[in-house]
C-alpha cells in the first residue's frame, strides 16, 4: 500500500523548489555556444513588430544557412523574453527552467494518470528533474527547442491518455493542439502518433489500435497541416541528409550510440555536451556486437513481460522511439558527420526516467522506504553532477575547454574552441585548434573554412585559397566559404575570380555580406547597372529594419548615379 504523506499539490511544490535549487547556480552564466547569435545579436527578436515575420521564417537568425528547419515557436519565446529581460541571460534561463519544471510536473501527472501509482510518479519526476544530461538543454539556451518540444509532447500525451480513459472530446482536442505546438517547437513531436499507437497497444483493451484509427488519422492530419504551413516558408528538401559514412556504417553504429546515451543517463561522470560519434566499420566489432546483444536482451525481456509490466514496456518503447531521430542514421545537411549531443536526449529522458523509476520499485518490491532511500541517493548523485555542469557552462571558453578535455578527438569541439580563441585574440591557439579539428575528421568542412579565414587575417593568401577550396569541395554551395574565397581573391587583386565566387554566394540568397562585397567590386569596375540590380535582388532577403533601410538608401543613390 503506497503512503500518501504528501498531497499531489505538495509534490508539485517540491518539484518546483527542487528544480529552482539545482539550476540556480547557472542563472547568471554568459550566453554561450550559439546564444549570442540566437539572442544577443539577433535583431529579429528585439522588435515585437517582427512577430509575423517570426511565424513565417525558417530560422530567426541573421545570415543563417538554409537548414530546412522551421521552429517558429522557439523564436517567439525568445522575442517575449527579450521584451521582459532585454539582453540579460538570467531571464532567458528562468524561462528554460520554468518549462523544464513544468515538464517534470506533467510527467508526474501523466504517470499517475496512466498507472495510478503515486510512488512511481514521484520517483520518475525526481529522476527527470535531476538528470545531469539536461544541463545542456536547460542551462545552455540553444537547447530550448528540446525542452519546449518535450513539454508539449508530454502535454499532448497526457490529454490523449485522459481522453482514452474518460472519453471527453475536449481532451482529444487539447492533445491535438499541443501536438501542433510541439511540431512548431521541434521535429520530435512528429513521433507523437507512434506514441499514441504504443499507448493503445500497451494499455488498451481488445483490438485498441483498430478502434482508434480515426484518432491516428486526425493526428496525422494535424501534422500534415503543419507541413503545409511549413512548405510556404521552408523548402521540403534539405531537412535531413546522409553523412559521408555509408548507411551500413550508420545502422551498425546506432547500437553503441544508443548504449552510450543510456549510460550517460545512469552514470553521468563524463561531460560531453556535443561530440563526434565514431562510425564502426563492421557489425563484428566487439563494441557493436556487445551493444547489439545488450539492447536485444533488454528489449526481449521487457517485451516478454509486457502484459505484466505494461509501464516498463511503454516507457522503454517510448524511449527508443524518441531516441531514433538522433541515433545518427540521418544527419543535418550542413553537418554531414555523425554527432551526439546531451541536449538531444531531453525528450527521450522523460520516458527513461519512468523506466528507471519502475526498475527501482521492482528491485525494492514491497519496501517503499528502501525505494525512496535509493531514489534519494541516485537523485543526489545526478543533481551533484548537474550543478557542476551548470558551473562549467559559465562561459563559452570554460565550457569548450572542458569539452575538449573530455572528448579530445571531437572535430566539432576543436573547431568551436578555435573560433572562441580567435574571438579572444589568440590567433596561434585558434590555428592549432583548427588543425586538430581537421586531423580529427578530415571530412569536416568548417575547420578548413575557419583556418582559411585565419590565414587571410595573417595575409597567407595562397594557403588560405587552398584550404577554402578544400572546404568548398567537402561542402559545395556554402555561402560563407564562397564569400571567403571571394574576399581572399579580392585582397589578392584578382577581381574577376573574386566576382565569380561572390556571384555564387549571392545566388544562394543567404546573408547580405556577399551582396555588399560584390556591389563594391561592380562599382570599382563602373558596373553601376549591375550593382543596382544586385542590391534590388538583395532587398528580398531576410533583413533587419536597419539593414533594409541602409540597403534602400544605397539603391536610391545608385539610381541617382544612373540618371
């Protein structure tokens, strides 16, 4: 018999207090990683009049590349934060912590609704709240899309379960509304129909899936509506891509990747943040076979007891479904290497918290006090690592240096550390980090581009050209690399070649820099008419108010010159 020492309201208050305590030391951390670009230097979020633009914009980031992602709700939350907190990082983290805390509360209510077991719900919410891998998603602001998407996934699932149990149409409508909002936050929400089917299969009566075909059809229709909305803003192509590794390599490497993610949530002694996922060459490598056998055994045992341990089966199934998109079968088109990141675990970790909670209760079956003691010790361990990670994230440099220490072979981390060292004026160390990034992964284009730009600063133009051309070969049609090539040739006095690369960059319609630089070249060649046409084309780009006003002023000047 489970005790009711605390009411549900008291449990919710304790969840709020706990999350405030464990995240408090990270409130005043600087904007790090992409935080400056997303928030501090982002003109779009600073004017409330831009709200309609944010709802019809691929990425609310100036000069961003075409990723194919459309997450307007995240941009809107940053805009609302700016209206209240301006450029103060602590305000944006308060919002992240609020959504994280709300997710923990909804998780508690969801487990309670599904199982009517308070102890299970309490332990699951406690583990989820304390997870050390959540530091990147909550404390580092670029992880907000994971936090908010997980919140809406949990809410949508909660109301779906409530509709299944109580039959109220209003609950299903709420579920669909939150499904749409989740899709507007991140792509994980597109997996919700699979979770609905899994829930009905696990907890439903006879032939539950057949009885709920209509609900599934409506959920798919809601996602279709979102995709139609998205198609007017973002091309349907380009959202995902394949890396330079073979599909076979990616499939077999999924097994050790999933095991690493599982271990990270149980024993978070290593600090990773964002790191390369090494690709395996053969299924018969020890790491691949061992991981495959472990996962097979785990899934087989849980499936065998699925009728007796429904919540165990449902939570593990949900975990693997939500983990599938980040298992590296697919990659980002602008980052064609296999990656792992703590923040990508956030939605799946809610299901894993339920799984661990049920395991703890099974281990201490009939001994509630022992289960609570074990949970307390585990939560204290997790939260101690969480607090330490919050501290590591205090500055970009401190975070990147720790990441490089923990994952010295990560090309992404080495490249990012090089950028940070350059920002701090340390060109020598920046160059060393770029070279280490190239050495770690010769197929990763970004360090070639960044080292090439460093050589431009050092007037080593011939070496810069060689590096930039290598980057262009590895990642064709990348506007930043093409613009860098144009700039380097411009400095070398080779205007025709400079124009060629600038023209390629402007054809991609990304960012204003290449347009401005090419305009200067055209004016130097007295090609005023070509310069005017170019600026008129640039006017259709995603621009801030200031950029648009300056551009219009230059267009007027060129028209006057042609009279």
